[in-house]
């Protein structure tokens, strides 16, 4: 029933205590406002040897879980380290979404959200969530279109070109990778729509055509009309032919075992084909302002015929429909959930295998490697 002095103030060299966090039942870390820490064990206070030596104003600390903690800084936003080793994991600053880097207090709630008091605002960081926010351009926000991990790098296509960051193979959670995003020269000057890996090459469909990315270099393949995506016409590698959905129709892209080239522009319906998928019978394209196209390419691969489906064929609306491949089947994202196509009836119907989406407006779908569907 009395206070016991555990450590003399001389240990801290006049620096104030900013936080105290338990490591184990009998060990505690004591953090100071000058970015130094001490280990308290058996009433003995010793410097935490893994703490960095540079001076930094660190006014607040909070435990995230039994392995990590976060602390506030006056000049570098929030920092995250491991509890036992003091190993630096991640910095959360302006690049990651904070409005400024002067953080005075941090607090972690039961869902592992980090609440940060910053100049003129309170920010919440969804650190415990499975989603991380990436901001490749710190000067202004760009619209993100696609991502691809290729050759130990993370590539992001955006409204201002492609950004590249090197990955660290020794880090399990790549959102903590220290790599910085750099703009791939030659990919800007228009929208960089989609990144695709094809025959061991990284291709980019772009507002100016199709480009190949080799680390931080760009090699044009097709110049001219804007292109949305590439659709391989075979599952056997190397893939010899692929369709290209462009602003004005379909092109045929060829591969000779070494490089890609334009074979020809196919003759057919003049329209913008941003969404393309292939099943065992048809090529499907969706246009958010017209409906669903069913496409057949002739055997000579010179022409294609289209049939347009709208609300008359069972779609809940003729507008805002998108085509995707989930598993081995084609599904259509609509304003009323996911639909499938009955070839015998020539009509669309609400998907019974994905009825969890019923009456939910769906625009974008993605299936990951574990079979999870993101929408």
C-alpha cells in the first residue's frame, strides 16, 4: 500500500517518460520523449539496446498487439516497431495518408485501429484491417486502376502512369516494405489502364496503345488507339494470340516466342471494349451504357460478330453491367447482384451459386488465389 521507487530519475537524463508497455508478465518497456527506451526487469532498469540512437521527439506510445507497438513523432508521423527487438517495421506519414506529420498522441482500440492526434485533426489508421492504402504520388492523388507483382517489384497503374516499388523478399507483409514508388518513365502522358503478365512479359494497356515494361523502362508494342486490356485466347503457354479491347473495337496481338506485335485490327462492331472475358463458347464484353455483348471471332481471326443483350433478355437494367470470370464460369455484375447466362434460353438469371450478392449493386469483382471474392 505504498509507492516504491524502481528507477532513479538520473537514468533518464531529464527526459520525460512518454509510455510504459508490458512485454511479458515480468518485463516492461519504458519509453522516453527523446526516442530512447529502457527495459525494466526484476526492478533493474537497463537501456533497450535495439533502440535507435538518433534524437526524435516521441510524445506518445501505444501497444498494438503482443508483438508490435506504435509511437507518435513530431516530424515523421507514426512509427511502428516490434516490442521485443525494437525492429522498425513501418512509417505512417503524409505519403500514407496523414494530413501532416506532427503527431502528439496515439491510441489503439480493440480492433487495432490506430487513432492519431495531429495538428488540427484526428486521424484513424485501419492498421488491424486486411487492406492497406497505397499512395504512390505524394504531390497529388492519382486514380489507381490495377496492380501487379512482377520480378520482385510492385507495379501500380494509375491516371498518371505506372509506379514501381522494389519489394523485400524477407518481409512477410509487403505493405511494410520500405521500397519507395517511382514513376516509370514513358508511362505517363495519359491513363495507364491495366497491367497484365503474358508469356513472362509485363504488358501495359495504355491511352496510347500497348507498352511492355522492363523494370523502369518502357517499350512500345502498339502505338495509336487507346487500349483497355489484353485477353489471351488460349490457356496453353506460350500464348500465341490475344485479343486487345480498344477504344474502337478489337485488335489481334501476336507473340512469336520472343516479342509481341500487332497482327491486325479485326473488323466488327465499332465500340469501346473495356471489359472482356472468355468462356468455352463465347467472348463476352460489357459496356456500362449499352449492355452485354456476346462476341464470336471467325476462324481466320479477321472478323467478329456481336449480339447485344439488354434488359429485354433478363438483365435487371441495360446499364451498369460488368463481366467477370469467377472460377470457371462467367458472371455479370449488375445493379441487382450477380447474374449468369442460360445459352439454351438466351436469357440472363440471378446467379444461384452467388446468391449472397442478391439485390446488391456490384461494379467490380476480383477472385484471389485462395478463392475469396472481393467486390
